[in-house]
C-alpha cells in the first residue's frame, strides 16, 4: 500500500512539472510574438514617416504676356501663395505618401489654341492630372480632349456653358455671369436710362456675355444703339470706336475683359465726355481698374460689377489679403482669392479620395472638401460643388456711387 501511494505521488509530481514547463514555454512564445508584433508596427510607422516625398504637379495655362498679363498673373499668384504655404508646412500626405506640390505654368497669351497645346505638354511632360486655365476659350479648347487624356480642368471663367457640356472632369470656380444680368440691367436703367452701347472684349467670353445680355436688356424695355467689340490683342487705341459708339447717344456702355485694357476703354469714354454708366463684365475688377486710373474710383462713377475682394468679409479674407500684400506688395484681386481657395479644395479632395491619379474619385470628393474648408482658408466661402461641377458661392455685387464701392444684393434693387 505504501509503495502504491508513493507511486501515485511521484506521478502527480511528474504531471505537475510537465504542466509548469508547458506554461513557461507558452508565456515565452507569447512574449516573443508580442515583441515581434511591436517591432513590426514600429518598423511600419518608421517606414511611413521616412518615405521620400514625391512631387505632385498642378498644371496652369493662362495669359502671362500681352494685354491680359495682369489678369493671368493674378490667377497664378493665388495658386503660388497656396502652394508656398502648403510646402512650408511640410507638404501634404495622401494615402500614406508624402508630397510636395509644384505649379507648372505656361503662357498661352489668352489664345485657345495655345492653351490646348500647353495643356497637352503639361499632361504628357509634367504628368499633370489637373490643369487650371482662366479663360473660357481655353476651357472649351481643353474640354475637347481632357476626358480622353484623363485630367481635370479647373476653369476660372464665369461662362455658364462650360458646365453644360456634360464634361465629368470640369470644375467651374467662380459664379456664372448669368446671375448678374438682371441686377446689373436694373441698376443701370434705373439710374441712367435704357439706351446702351455694346463694346465688350472680342474674346469668346466677351461674345457669350454680350449674347446673354442682349435679350435681358431688351426684355426690360431697353434699346441697343451700338453693338461692336474690341480685340485687346490687336487694338490699343480706342478713340475711333468709342467716338462711333458715343455718336449714338447711349445712356450706358457695356464694356469688359481684363481689368487693365477695360480701364483704358472707360477712360477713353470719359475723355470724350461720356457721363453715363457702365456695365462691366465680371472679369474686370473695380480695384484693379482704379489702380490703372490713378488709384481713384472717380472715373468709375455709376459703374456696376462684382465686389472687389478687398471689400469682402469672409472668414479667411483678411488673413489672405495680409499674406498676399506681404508677398506681392499689392492688393489681391478676386482671381487670386478664388484660385487660392480652389487649390486648397482640390488638394483636400485628393486626401479624401486617397489618390492623386484617380481623377473621377477626386472630382467626386471635391464637394465634401469644399464644405469642410477650415475658416482660415475661406477667402471665399464655397458651399459645395454641384453635380455639373460648379462651385456654390455667395453672389457679391457692387456699384460706384460718390466715389465709393457700395455692395448690394438683388433684393436691394426691388
């Protein structure tokens, strides 16, 4: 019996030893696995943070020489300011890959055929998946092939038709000019009269603006007494055409194009004794025209157009103006402000989509990106991007009265 008890006791000791050894082995294995997993995670994090930054190219084709050079430079300045801020803060990270941003710009002299040639170069040589262009002729030229070549057209033009083409890779940045026709007409008719002379730029944009304004002016009981256009790429002396226009005794002149030549057209009218009002196409800006005219709004008395950015009050406007003045030693125009906010929206859309190459995914993500811009970036408040590709932005209009810029809305004219 004692022998049996001793045997059972020894067996229990052996079993207990085996269990203890097994537990020790499992514990060591678990510790090794944990150490291995931790090392793997640390290595992955280190790899992500030490990835070499790639270059993300954004293309631009616009007028950097010729009569519209000031306009083209303003648009490019807005993009450059945004890029400089982004790169100075370490660039951006999209789907775990860091990027620095580069603007590749080419001069198209405001010519649609040159814009198309430049866009092809930017896409083929620079591998740009996005190309900005700030004139409707250029936009229409790029829309012929941008879907086939798979790049997004960032269109800075108020031409309503560009988002009616069914082009899934076009984004229009400013409001459509069709929203200005009725209020501009009402203001000028109420203040000056119903006879108007048409003298817009001869560009496609100018032709389209004029075509849209004619029926609105006439539907309100107005009369078009003179109807010609000015080719700013060729014409620098406006005396003859202005003399012919004023011989018809208009109450109002319809003018526009880039700010600098438009200001000279207006001055020519005043020099010849015209005392009426002006409907000024939204491409030209009051503050930029005033700079050409000696810094005063006096000659612009009775003009109606869009609100200058320096008179706007969006959450990020003041900071943007200060930064722009620091870099460029002058006030920014709306072109610069819209390009600045649009690039921030575009890059945020790439982050949301998790790609720099999938143009369709980027385009879809732009609505969310626009709606979630931080206040400090909101030079303009963009409420979203609609299905056709148009930015939702607040309509800002103004007129010049007693030498001052006066903001107004449609409701103010009722």
